[in-house]
C-alpha cells in the first residue's frame, strides 16, 4: 500500500538548503510535519484571488477524466 493513502498523490519538491532548514525548524516548533506545512502553503496559494482567477479563466478545475 502506498504511504500516501487513498486519494493522495506523491510529489517531489526541491528547495535550497536554507529554506529547507527553516521549514524543518518551523515544523518542529509548530509540532507539525513538513508535509503538512507544505500542503497548507499550497492550499493557501491556490485560494489566493489571482490564482483563483487563472483557475477559472482556464477552467482548470474541470475534470478531464470523464
């Protein structure tokens, strides 16, 4: 079974060492995982007004698999 669980997709993220260290330390003092922090950041990014307008303009939320 995949460690990501049902309905999830693994991705790989590369970042510079300083950013990695900061995120890791922040996760530690926040008592959360780096994975959770990165997911939360992506969700906030996707909810931003400018990104929402791009999503709507290009109909990116439409399901292509139907």
